[in-house]
C-alpha cells in the first residue's frame, strides 16, 4: 500500500493519543481526515480546531453520507482502527462489510516509518517520557526529527512533531503486540514488568513478544536495554549492538553522584569511561533520571554533543500527566500522574517522598481495567500502602466487562492503611473540599484526568 496515493483517512477511536498523532500527521500532509470517538475531550476539541471533522455517536448513516454517498473510492480511503475500539463497533463492521481497507494504527505507523531512520522506545513504563526526551534532545541538537509520542509534551504542547521524515522517534506499544509492525534502527526497552495479561495471558508470552521486537532491529542497529531486561530478550538480535543502562549499577551507562538541590535532580552520567558532569534534569524522580540515561544512550549513538545533551535535559519540561504539577505552593502541592501499574505508582510515590519527606501525601487512585486489578491486586495494595491517605475510585472498565469479585472494595481490603476509603465520582470534589491537604496526588489512566481542572480550581479558591 502506498500511503502517498491515499487521499482520505477515517480514524475510529481518533481521541487516543497514538491515533490523534497519526491523524495530525496525515492532516499535515494535506490529506482529508475524519474521525469518530466515544467521548469529546480537550484533545478531540483541539483536533476539531485543526479542521478534522469528528463525530461522537456510533452512526452508520453518518458514514454512508460522509464516505459512501460522496463516492470516495475504496482505494482512496484508509480506515484506521485501534484495539481500544470494540470489535462489534457498528461503523467498523459496516466498512468491513463494504470492503473498505481497514488497518490497525500500529500497521499504519509501521508504514509511515518504513523509509525513515527510526528510533523506537518500548517498555511497560517509561516509554512516553523517554521518547519525548529523545525527541527534545534531537530538536535541541537541530536534528529535524519527526516524533509520534504517547503523551502531550510540555515543551511543544503536542503529541506529534513534524520533521523532514529522515529521522523518526516513535513510542512502541506492546499492547496487542502492536510494536511488531516496527523495524527500528535503534530500539530502547525500558522495562518488561508484567502487564496487559488480558492479551498475553502470561508474563512469559509477553517477554516472547519483547524478544521478537528486539530481533526486528535492523542489521547493524542498536538495542538499548535497561539492566534486567536482557533476561526477557535472551534470544535477542545477534546482528545488533547491545547497550545496557541502569540508574546506578555498573552498566554501559549509569548515573552517579545524584543529589537534590532546590527540588531539582543533579547527577553525572558515566558513559564508557567518560563522565558527563553537572547534569540538571528538568523533571523530578529517580525513575526519570533512569529514563534520561536511556535517552542519552540513544543520542550518543547518533553523535550528539555532551553540552547539547545537558542543555536539553535541563530545559525538558516533561509530559502532561507524568508527574505534572498543578499547584506548587509552600502550603499545598497538587500533582497529577498517569500511573496505572503498581511499579509506576511506586516510582511516583517514592519521588514525592524524596522531594517532600515531611509532608502528608493524600492519593486519589482510579484503577484501570478489571483484569489488571485482578492480576496485580497484591502489588497494587503494596504500592498504594506507601501513601498516608487513600481515596479509591471505582474501577475504570475501558474495553472490558466486569469480572465477578473484582471491585475497588476488594482492593481496598488488601491495602494496609488506616486512612482509606472508596469515593464515587459524584462525591469526589466534596470529599477533597472537606480535607486538610498537604500533598494531593491523582493517579490513573481512565477518566480521572477529567477531574484535574475542577480539583485545581477548587484548591486554588
């Protein structure tokens, strides 16, 4: 399929971060772009302001009027789908029956990057920040890269960077084995903690997919892996250079002399017996130091100068919903984070503890998926037990139907905290208003982000 010749694109599930980046990409190429999504959000509103036509009701008649009756030929339209959309989606089923071409987002991303020097970042966690860091360093070095990112970068206020397409940074999603459509020149694997067991069934099969991803790195390419990942990609890619990194263990790249000064992390990176000194990272958390080391490993392979690297790390402002401050006062701090896996929660809470050791942390957590809550109930209980106070919301189902016995009440019982309770969406703002807060943390990958603005307004009064 030649994407250059296709004139029209229809995205079913356009509001997803990965889907919206692709939609923006094709719009920038002068293509006609439409979309469907279940929910109107800030992101879909932005897409509409960019002249992308979006509707929010599952409506076959709309599709007939906009596509079929306007005689858009089947070879001139590509329907882009995502696994987040149910397989019985009426519009998707209709277009399939009418023999239109349907491709998954990951397949299209593979086609877009086919002829580009591709840097792909995979991992259970850390991939959005790491890929955004890589893109920011390359842009700081005047390398005109494109980037398809899994979050909205604070520096550029977008999930898509348009460059000359010679170099492309992509976030490689392991869900539904999507990353196996990519053949990168440089691949990064940040972590392989068990996740998406609704797809993989077992951690072993998830690791097999990561191993296949590692094998898809091009000949004479680079495979950059965090220490411990090598066990999952044991077969690996015999034709690629393997580079290891870690936070402080002796690997090819690691950090040393880590300190916190005025709320900022300062450190050095040891790189093959050479040390990059006096690094300041613009975002908090030791997990983000580790992400920055992965990014540095990539750009050093491309030949970026140390001074440019230091300038880029200091000026990086992070990604929305990744340890994002909304209030930062002496008497009150409010942070929002996308963390939805036990390890991500642990990293986020640990970072807050390190920065503010004497303050009480109140966390609001919305579990994401019944299957993930079931599979990691004990691990969630341990991570959430690191808080001082917990407000637990009901499970966000996303694409799933309820699983008998898997509820927020079940999870709450496992958490060893004295100050804990379940709260509905309707009661949440009143619950917050009636509390004396020092640090408030909202976390989750569902629709908890819809509360960020109301909570910020409430606490700013």
